[in-house]
C-alpha cells in the first residue's frame, strides 16, 4: 500500500550532490539558484544530510582542479572522454577520500560505485572502483613530482584554481600573497548578516536568535554586521529572519552602502539592485525616510526584492524593471542626490562563496565586463544632481573592472571627480583605502569578500 506523496524514492545526499553538479554543467546557472531548485525538492531527513549535500557540492567545486588532476593520474581514459555524470561521481568520491576524514575511504569508494551502477553498464562501475581505489593511496598521489608549489601549474593544481587566474595574480601579487589569496578563497566562510536597525539593535540580536544559533560574533568593521556558523535550521526558517531582523549580506557588501553615505529625505537610486541586499541597507541608513528607486533588468529579481522590502518593513522603495544599457529618459526619472551602481562583473572577488565561478570560462572575458561597466557608469552619470554622488562598486579584484573603468570614465567626464576623503565612514578606513581614495576589501587581508568601490562627485 502506498500513501500519496510518500512513494517518491528518497535519494541519498551523494545522489543529490551529483544532481546539483550535473545541473550546473548543463545549465550554467548560478550555484545558489541550482541549489535552491534541486535541494528544495528533496525531503532531506536531517540537518546532517543537508550539511553533507552542502559539503559535497561546495567541496567539489572548490577543489575541482585538484580532484581532476588525481583522476588523470589514475584513469586509463582521458578526462575529456569521461561521461560528465561519471566524472562528477569520481570527483565526489575523491573529494570524500581527501577532504572528509569522517568518511572511510572504503565507504566513499563503495557509494560512488553504487551510484555508477544506477546510470551506467557494469564495466563503467568497475572503472570507477579502480580509479577511486588507486586514488585512495593518498601518499603516492601527493608526492607526485608534478605538484610543485613554486610554479604556476603546481599552484593551480594544489590550490585548485584555473591557470589563467593564477597567472594574473602571480604577476600582480607575487607568489606569497597569491597563495594566501587562494587559501582565503578556499576557506568555508561564515554566514554573515546585517542587522536591520529599523526593527532591532545589534546588541539585541543574540537573545532573538538564541534558539537558532550556538554563538554569534560581531563583524570587525561594519557596525551593523554579525556572523555565525552552522545554524540549527535553514535561514528562512529562523523566526528572527521572518520578522525582518536581518538580511544575509557579506561584510564587504555592507561597506559599500556606508561609502554611499545616504541620508534621510534624499532621492537615491540603486541602479542594479538585484535581490535588494544593498537596497535594504541604504533604506536602513536613510531611516526609512526619503525616496529610493531600485532598478534591475530582471523582473524576477525585482519581484523578490519587493517581497524582501516588505519583510524588512521598508516602505520608501519604488521598483522598476529597467535595463541600464538603455539611456535614461529625463521624463521618466528625476535627478538623484546619490546613485549606487553595483555593476555586473566577473564576480572573481566572491569565489569563496561561489566556487563555481572558478570554472566558468566566460569570466576570462574581462574586456566584455569592462565595456559594459563603462557603459552603465556613463549612462547613470547623467542622472546625478550637481554635487551629487555616484558610488561605483564591483565584487572583483581585477584592474580591468576596477580603477581602469574609473580612469577611463573620468577621461570622458571632466565634470566628475574622485572623492578621497572618507572620514565620515563609521569604521577605520586606512586598511581599505589606497592613494586614489579607492576602497578595496581583500579576502586574505580582511576575511571578507573581495570588493572594489570608487566614490565620484559631480562637479558641474
């Protein structure tokens, strides 16, 4: 006898992780979206299962090049000839062998072989068994002469990054700092949030979340930030979240809104609002007084942003679906006191939270990002009032998306100047600012995402 809704075969955390990885390979969607779509459809019976899915997916994506290098050492079949679904099973197995000490190597091998049997002929399951059993001899793999931390290829394999990115970082930072940057990107980050001070103060949040989080820590720089590890339940199930007491937002992203320095009663534009992380913070700093226009070209993001503002108790935000590549209509929009352009970018500064970015080959085309960013900045510049402020920000450390955009913009817009004095910021800024007044957060220095921001003032 079957009960409706119960006869669906429950899949193991390893099978779900493989499905996420396979979906990423086929769809090229962002990891967050794929995890939300795939995992939300599963009845994971315990927090342990949910944590294992996360550990497997994010772990394989963080260490994919190292895992693939090991597969190459032990496979008689060239890696490009391996069926993608089987390749992901091998990656999951080797990740467990090398990085999950609580799982015996024999269990990692056997479960991987079982997964292969469900989708492939017996000889392929035997092939998976042979590759993983050979890879389980860790000492011989790690002592391979090809793994040399002193050269570009060796660093790329050991730290698991694409060689083109390691090449760029070595030229810019040198070996020692590149290794530190890689390590910071490979760390499992804390869950960082920003307190919604329209509803609660930071010193009150511990009691509000006492049943959901073991320990809460205060962020070092942002006066409204907290972070924690291993919540007892999913974030959207936490009562303090439902009550609008906080938004999930990295500390580096919080700094951008402080740089904008919005004031109550102003007319402000959030030009690429996305899901509304910075929109909520700007409205919070405005004390929910004034006008805040949030634009994005994606109707689904605007719809979710609207729901998010309601959860936070924010009522000053007006939303519009608008593609910033199109020139602004002066009859449609007013001039703004302040504009935040959190421009679409390569995302190479947020790899620690989105390790799938490493393997997206489109991220190499920094010129394409640069040209788009320059277009967007030029378009929004017309909408700033005289003496108005524009903050340009990207979650990337790459010069083509950072200072080169700003300097090229200023060549063609002599009525703008860089603001270098940021003493109004509510934290010590010395560690973030360079000689040009640009703000940079570095994962290996500040233990937060990598951001760049420039504050521009319209002078005429």
